[in-house]
C-alpha cells in the first residue's frame, strides 16, 4: 500500500487522485466569491493580487478574467506546471512556499479554500501570517478563507464513500489533538493507496491571537461566500479580512 501521512500536503496535492476526488467542486460558487470579494474590497481593475496556495489556479483564472493582474503560487510542482498553460501578460504562476515572503508586494493577498493550518509547528502558521503581511502594499488587504472549526466539530460526518471516475474513495473523518483529520483510502490499478489530510481546527479567537503577535489588524469577519455575518454555530466558513 502506498501511504503518506507526514507532510501530507507535499505528496497528496501532487497526485492525480487529489484532483479526481475534488473535481466536482462548485466552480460557479468560486467565481461568485471572487466577484463578491473584489467588489467588497473595492479593488480597481489592474490591481495586483497574490493567490497564495493557488493549486491548479482556478481562483487565479477567475480573478484574471475580472481584470486583475494575478500571481498564483503553490508548493506543488505538478499543480503549477498545469496552471502555467493559462499564463498571459497579466497572469503568472510560480512554485513557492507560503511560509516565506514572496519577493513582491501586492494590493491584495488571497489564501482561499482552506489552504492554511497544514503545518505541524504553530510557529509556521505565524510565519505564514507575517509573510502575508510583508507581501501587502500600503493600504493593501489580505484574506484567509478558512473552514469554521466550530461548525465542523458540530457537523462532522465520520465516514462516507464516494465513487468518482470509477475509483471508490473510502473517507473517514475525526478530530485528533486539535486537528481535523481526513483519512482517504482507495484502490486503483490493483494498487492500494492511503492518504491523510490534516488541518488545524483554528478558531476565530486563535486567529486573533496569532494576528496580535504578527501586528495585524482584523478588519472584517464573514461566514460564507456571500459575505454574510459570521456566526460561530451556523456559519460554514470563516473568512477573515485584515491588513
């Protein structure tokens, strides 16, 4: 069996199976979120945006289509190689570790679709927050689109099975030592595979503590992609806007 649970994101995100499992994401919802967010922030056409942990670039492409100058960065070489086919004069992609400050400043930095909280060491989360702050131009905005940990805890689905492209994914979820853990098992071409996703269940109060350490101002907090008010018990998302 192929199994990888240490630094899971460096291997799982680089497999074709990750993209198969999540292929049915709501792309219209993602596009509407980008419209709502850039409108709320009053970003002008031509503004420079960093899409941090961009994956294969779906949000970056939407932002570029809206008229923004976008740089998408991700740790996954295969995701970036795929995204590069969409490059143009105002859309660029590069491999980059989000713990490290990108050598350019932007009008906005977006970290979307729960692309935070992967690290085992708490200091790496703080390093990432500080790096985001350093990537902002004067009066720039940063956004972290995260899961609402309190909602997830209350509504956790312990197990489910999904059949996608002929592959049967067996998924088990649990909360272990403050992390939301998803174990994914499947068989393909007579081989058994097992991967794990681990995301720290960071609450709003914990984000605020981290922001204080980084000298960051929390400006807004929303609970969904329509930018409605965040409510701890019922909101599915925790969308933080800061500078």
